[in-house]
């Protein structure tokens, strides 16, 4: 076997889009072993925990993780995001979200081809929260080590993908200690890559530029919460989170998942868009050095999107999830 893949089907539409991806990968005859693991809100309701220690051990011993969306409810303090839990347990420090216009998908902007690199292990999402009487407090931890590491990752990605510029997004004018340290680390790392242009933007200015002139952005590197928000905004430019894939990469493990959520309101209707999950699977194949298969899968998805005859309702089509999957398999066979 070329690789061991831990599979988390997730909640809501998660099982539908994960099963769609597995069906396509099976049709591609990939040399991979798939191990199914339980995690998510359904498990929490049944057993009082969102992920088991056994699952975490399986994830750690696998080459990669293919994860469907999971529900993170507002309210229960005992329920922690499955994705955040895995990112921290496996030290998946780099969240990579490519944002690209694809022909056939209704989009606000056509000139979009950028990557958002988000630090995954620190910031507000990784901090501690507490109540103090009628007040609530959150801690935001930013370290030089993690900031330098994510900046280096962004520049190395730009170098590998032959991209021209890295933009550090921050709020150092207000968050002088935490974002000041992050920006300082990015500037120091940038000195080691003179062939790649570097700039920094305040997060509010970056949000505006994304909407007005996204073609000016190439690789964005930023902190945890800013990256989460900006990547959803960017996805909105090119058709929404239903077509947005992502990777979470560490030193020894990697997890691939769609940007979109579990969408429980359409679960079981058979109309979930499998695009983001399939493009995440393509990123997974590339990570496993199965680059030709990765390109072939991405091309097949793009061909079906361009044709528009077999796409799901969220992007203007009338097809069911599995009808779109069958069309993609047909494209794979034709390529």
C-alpha cells in the first residue's frame, strides 16, 4: 500500500460527501488503505465525547486523514471542535486553503488564484476561556517559534508553486504585542527569500482588497482566527465554501477536509456538493506524491463544473450528489 488513510465521515452531509470521495478514489484504483474512525457530534451525543483516544492513536499512526465536516454546537463548553482537537493533538500547524476561480461556477470574481496559509495551533482558537463573574476572558497566545514556522511554510509553498508574493495579514497597530511579534517574525523570514516579494496588510485592509482587487493577492499568511474568516470570505468570491478544499499539515501527519460545514439542514437529501471534498482528496493525493492522479482528479472535477449539466443546486445545477460523482468518474475514464 502506498499510504494509510484514516477516514472520519463526520456529521450532517459529511458521510455523503466522504462516501462520494471514496467512491471516486475507488474508481481511480488508488493504492491506499482506508481505516474508518468515529468522531463528531453524533458520537458526543451517544458517548459524551467527540473523539476517542483510540481514534487519536489511529490518526497518529496513519499517513493522512480524510475528514468530513463535523458539527461544533454553540453552547456546551465540554464540546470542543473535532478539527481543532486533531490539529493540536497532531500538531498540524499549517492550514492551507487554495481559492481559485473554476469555469462553470457562478462567481463574483474570475481573476482569483490565491492560497491562504493560516497558523493552526495558536491564537484565540487555541487559547483558554474563563468566566469571571459577569465577564468572560479569552487568552491569545502567539509565539515566535510558531510564527516563524508558518511564515517559512508560506514562503516555501510560494516557492514550490512558483508564486510571486507573500502577504502577511495582521492587526499589529492595535494588537501590538501578539500581532507585533507575528509580523516581526514574518519580516525576518522574508529576508531569506529575496526572490519572492513580501508585503504586510492590516486585516481590515486585506478583507477589503480581497473583495475589490483579489488578483493582487497570491499567498496570504496569517494567524488562526483571521485566516479562518478571510478564507471563507475568499471562498465567497469564487462560488462559496462548497467548492473550497483545505489541508492541515504538520511535520509527520496531514489532514484534508472541505472548508464547508456539516449543513444538517440538507443532510439526507442527496444534494450536497461533493466538489470541496473531492478537491481536498486531490490535495491528499498530491501530498502522498501521487501527483498525476491528483491532477487527473482535479481536471475531472473541473470538466464537470465547466459543463454544468451534472452539478448540484448550490452552484446552479440540478443534479444529485451521486449523479455529479458518476459524471466525474466518467470524466476520469475519458481522460
